[in-house]
C-alpha cells in the first residue's frame, strides 16, 4: 500500500511510471529496514510469534492513518503509461496491454527470485538460515545481516507490487489488507516454505477466483476458502509443504 | 609457539561452576584430546573457546590475539572451526550446499546478488576439495538428511575442514558410530593430520580413538584440569585412574 502511494507520488512528480516502479520499492525497502531494526529485532530473542503479529499489525494501522493524513482518504488513480495502454490480440481475444505487462513482470520476478535463491551465495545462506540459523552463525556468517536483507527484499517486492497494482485498482486505503488475505491463502495452499508451492498456489487461486466468479457467482467470496479447505483436508501441509 | 592459550577460563551457569580456572596451552600442529566423564565440562570448554557463550572469567588467546568474548562468527574468521556433539546440519540442503555454507563464510566481499554467484563457485570448489578429503564425493548432490549417521558426522568434519582452519575442534566425532564407522573415521582423520599443519582439539569418549590420535591429553574432571600430558603419562597417572579411567573400566 505504501508502495502504491509512494509510486503515485513519484509518478505525479516525475511523470514517469517506470521511475516510480524503481524508486518506490527502494524507499519501501529502506522503510522496512528501519522498521525491522527498531521494532522487530528486539523481539527475535523472545521466540514468540504472537509478538511479531501484534507489532506488525499495529504498524499497519499506524501506516494506514499516516497515509490518510498525508495523501487524504480518497483513492488515487495512477495513469497507465502511454506505451502500455490499449489492447493486444491474444489468441483472437482482445487483451489489455497492461495485463500482459503484469503477467510478464510476474513471471520475470518469480524466475529471478528462484535464480537468486538457488544460484547465489546469499540465496544459499537464506535457505540455510531458514533451516538452522544457529549453525549458519557457528559457521561464521552473520545471521542478523541475512535476516535484515531478506526483510528488506520482502518489503521492496511488496512495494513493487503496490506500484504495479496502482494503475489497475488505484491506490486506496485498505488495498493492503485486500491483498494480504489472498496471499495468506496462497501460501497455505502451496505449503509453507515452498517456493514452487506458492507459485502453483497463486495460479490456482487466481483461476478459481476468476472462473468461480463467472460460473458460480453466488460462491464468489467463499470459493478460495473452500479450495483451501479441500486442500488442507487432503494435504494438511499444503500442496508442496511438509506436514508438521 | 602456542597457537591456543587459555588462562584461568571459568564459566558459571547460575550457581554451577562448569569450568574452573582452566589453563590450557596447545602447540601449533598438535593433536590434543580432552577427556573426562560426562558433565566434566568438555563441551563447555569448547563453547567458551569458540564463542557459543562468553566465559565468566579468564582469557583465551589464539595466535597471540585475545579472542575472549568474541562472537562465533568472528572467531571462525581467525581460523578456528569446530563440529558439534549433536549432528547439526541443514537437513534439506544437499551435501555440497551444506559445505558451501561453511566454505563461503571466510570468502570476502561480493555480497551483491550477481557477484555472489562467483563467490558461490569458489565456495563450491573448496567444498569439493573437502569432500574428497573426507571421501564423500559420491554423495555430493544428495540431501544431507538421506545420509547415514556416520556419513553425516563426516560431513560435519568436511564442513569444518572446508574453512581451511588453523585449529580444528572436534566434539565427539565418533559418537553414535558403529565399530567399522569409527575405524574409518579414525583412518580419515589420521590422513587429514598427516601433513602436521593442522592443530586439533578433540573431545572423545572412545579411549581407543583417543590413544590412537592424540599426542597430548588433558583430563577434565568437575570443570578442572586434573592431568595434562602425553598418553602414557595420563594412562599411568593415579589421579586420572581414580577420577576417570578406573570408573570407565568398571563400566
């Protein structure tokens, strides 16, 4: 959400959507680092998941109010850049160019995230920290730095998502929470901690949402939760996750 | 020249004094065994030296530098690598990835995502060398949780070796191994030590392994060093027999 608003502001001031797409994620990532250092890192020692939840939720509320004070309560539309307006014909169907752009970006981001995790040193360390942080530390690597980095990357990606969503849905208060539930469902369906699982989960949720809304509109709101329910009954750890 | 020198190293856990005024000097290239009954403070000594937790009192010098109170991640960079008593791996990563995590730690710079891949290649190369030394090359691309217990313990040694340490600290490398696995581990360790450059401190319960590998033995009992000498001296020592070896034979 912050990404969308910052993106909106940058796009207004510079007149360039693409510049917004670069600057907003960086600013959001910086914000994430500060937030992590100041508020989250004191909690690491407590080993208490509830504490993170409360602090992040509290921050979300404060952020929403801060955005309201700064940008006002009315939705902010962001113009689709000139070159991405209009439609293209895909398999005889007209298709908005911007949606095609989003699909390409989505695939590129997923691919680069995968390459980053599998093929780089930091990617290897990130996977290692998720399994056994004490050992990574014992082997001579600064785990705190890795945590900060992952948090910053996550925030940056969220910021980018915000900018990309803004032209389609406008930047509005509450856009964050509308995404977060879908994201939660996707991760649960795909399986916690599984990269491929969350990609499959997101495609599945998207298809079920779209086709569900078309064929069984009465169930449109419930349908992804039904999907989650069925998958959790069959595979309690999610599609590619492990059972705890 | 002593590569490691501990002066009056002491560690309290609440009211318990797990280590009391431990003085220990280890020469460069030496293979030192630390033995003692359960709860004697052997692992505590390791942990206090390599920074798992800070010592309550006393000092530790490595290569003349004061490493007291330094953090684990920094001590590795000085050249001390260790294994743990309990197997401590990254279960879902492959063998070579496990070692790469160890071997990348001392490589400098290139934190950037793209630069990172060349560092990773170098780390993998070091990992392969370590695998070869430990005769694990065939297992390189298996997930580490599919290895036998014996191979997992060897993998831990490979991880420590891949960091090119000056001092290698092994915490019960043969714990839980079968007789054959123990023998092959001892053979592999002897191979590793044949060059004589590497200094080793070894905590071990298996006396055969100890007398097979160690040049000097320190005996810990209730947090104190009660004897210190070459294997023959220690075997003959009355104090040690009373405190430890005698009890061991009875058991």
